[in-house]
C-alpha cells in the first residue's frame, strides 16, 4: 500500500495542482497552451530521444507483449467505433473519434511518468516500444477515417489524402524524436556532452511539466451536458481496454513478467489529450472527446490503483 501511495499521490497531485491553478486563474489558458506545446515539442521528445539512444535491449526480451497491447487496443478501438455506429448512430468521421476515445491511451503525459514511478527504469524497454508505435498506428488510420467520412473532403484524391496522413505523422515531435533516437542507437554515434546535457535538462522537466499541463488542460474541458457517450467510452477505456490486453497477453499468448505489467498498465491509462485535440481539429465529436478525456482522467485515479494492485509483479 505504501508503494501505491508513493506512486499515485505525486502523479495525481501534480495533475490536481495544474487543474487548480488553471481554475483559479493563476495560470491562464495561454500559459497552459504554451506549457503543453513545450512538453510535446521539446521536453518529452528530448526524454524519449535520450532514452532510446541509450536503450539496452535485453537478450531474453519477450516481444509478445507488443502484439498483446496492439491486438487488445485495436479490438477496443473497433468496439468503440461499433457502438458509435450501431447504438448511437454516429457517422463514420465521428466513429473515428469514438474509437480513439476508447483505445488511445495517454502514454506521454501520464503513462510515462506513472510507469517509471511505479515500476522503475527497468520498465523503459517495453514502454518505449509501445510508445514508439502508438501514434504511428492510430493516427494515420484515424485521419483516413475522418477524411473518408467528411463530405467536405469528398473531392480530395487518394494521393492528396495520403500526403495529408504522411504529413501528420512526419510532423509529430514524438515520432521524430523516437526515429532520431533509433538512428543514434543503430549508428553507434555518441551523443556529445553538450547535446546530452541539453537533452537531460529538457527531459528532467518533462514529467512534472507534463502532469501539470495535463491538469491545466482538463480545467478548460466542458463536462456539462449529455454525458452518456462519455461514460460508455470511459468504461471501454479504463476497464475493457486493459482487460482485453491482459486476455491476449496471459490466457492467449501465455506471457508473464514485467513487460505484461507495462502493457496492461499503459492500456489502463485515461484517454489522451490528443483525442480531444483531434476531434476539435476536424470538428468531429469534440464535445464527446472532451468529456471522455476529463472523465477517464478523473476516474483513472481509482482504476489505476486497482490495476496496479492486480498486475504489479
């Protein structure tokens, strides 16, 4: 119980501090937006680049956890889209946002600091692999679905749509940082001391700034109005998603150990802020996305506690 308190209180304490500061007007909306931009563009990419460049791949690495995470994730994503289509009768473009709300985990702002705090640096290898494929898989599919279901873009050709998708992926700072880290790792080129120091300083700011920024961002999300869809997506994200990953990993593939724990914990993370940003950018189910991000973030304080108790090695 002491380990759980040591893990949960600092993480959610910083989120609460950011939320309270934004609600009280100590940090305004522009300040929160600037901090989020700093975290996504510089701090987290620096941490990931440095971590991947120095990453040691275990000789006995079990790769099945990666399959378990993404099979479970896409199964939950498909379930979210199916409910949007057949129960709530939403169009294809909105279904894409529902799928993201059900299965796109907040791996950067809360998953990374939570897992490192709970499990230590030994969890870096499986966690970085999962993060590396996360945006690169979900983002292109979601953009294609939104464009396919948006009548305004019906006249765009396949080449233009593909160019848009590739541009979205190529401009993502997380993906760029991971690619650079892999390049440094494979080439064997050392990070020169000044560069390493810059990366270390930015990386050290990433976790506290990310958690504070998440709290500040949540303060701006509207939660009034019909909460039914958000409640459904919250159950999918916090209960069905980690359960699906565990089922694929343990009963189906027969895996165990730290990598499985990391995969299940990352699946149990709340919906990423990106879900709301994606919905707002394409003007599809933005209100549902906002409520889902807020509800999953609040409810995850309890659900992550339970999941950590159940799967901690």
